[in-house]
């Protein structure tokens, strides 16, 4: 497959890029600063805060799928998350890209019917703005009339550095934990799950969640 990774120099984006390359996919890194790309791959630039329809069409022309890893915490610009989702859904058809896979958040997972993880008292305050922004992005996906085939992939509550720890499990909207009552997944296994979904296209126009 020919894949474009938006946010390929970030922590999760770079891990996804590495996993895609290891599987033999042709990967294009779509980034704001091309000098930060360390892999020997094609690079296209895109400023998500100023992108036009033509910018999107140019950046993603001719790819089979786009994997977007967008976060607003570093720049304290959380509005960019849902805005980017909206812009991609609207304009990717003009680039000929049929699919969009999104690195989502865990905060919108439900711990009980209608009760999201981010709304619980235990949710860390420092991650709330980011979690809310990702929840807004999920709403954008669920209300879109775009022809794009999308998949929103939520990680476990704890996504951490490190290698694979073994098989992961897939869920849907419900928050789930392992036998020790923890919700966790390594960034490498999250990347594996993302690429497995990119290759299989089993969950079109759905949110899925990944944890051990």
C-alpha cells in the first residue's frame, strides 16, 4: 500500500511510520518541518493551522490511505485536532485518497452507558483538554457526510514507550481493562493495531479501541 502519515515525526506517528516501513509499505511523511524526518522516505509538507483544500489535495495525492496522528498539547492549540479531522474529511476526496485512519484518544471511551472516561473524577487534569479535543474529533467523524472511509482508533488509557508485549485486544466504545484492572498498551503494539486495520479495512466508519 501507499500510505501517508500525517504527523510522522511525533512519538506515535514515527512509530506508526516505522511499523509501516517494516511491513514493506510505501510511506510518505506529511509534516510541518521536513528537516525533522529521519527515515529515508518521501516527505511532503503541510501546515495544519493554515492548510487549504489545494494544500490537502497536493499533500495526499495518490495514496491508498492516510493515517493522521494529530495532537494539540505541545502547541497548546487543541482546536487544531477537530479542525484537522473536518478538513481532511472534506478535502481528501479531491486527492483521490479513499481512507482515513485517525489516532484517537481514550477519554471518549465509555466506562458506563453515556459516561465517558474523561468525565470521571479520576481522569488526570493535565490530559483533559487533549481528551476533550479528541472527543470533539470523534463527533466530527460520526456526523460527517464525507465519502471517505474512516476508522478512529482509540488507544488504552495508558499508552507507553516500549516494545511489543504480546497480542492486543480490540474493543469498540466501551472502556476495557486487563486481568489486573489496567488499561494499557505499548506504542509499538498500538502501531501494529493501526497497520493491521489499514491492511484489513475491517472497521470502516467505526471507532475501535486497542488495549491488552
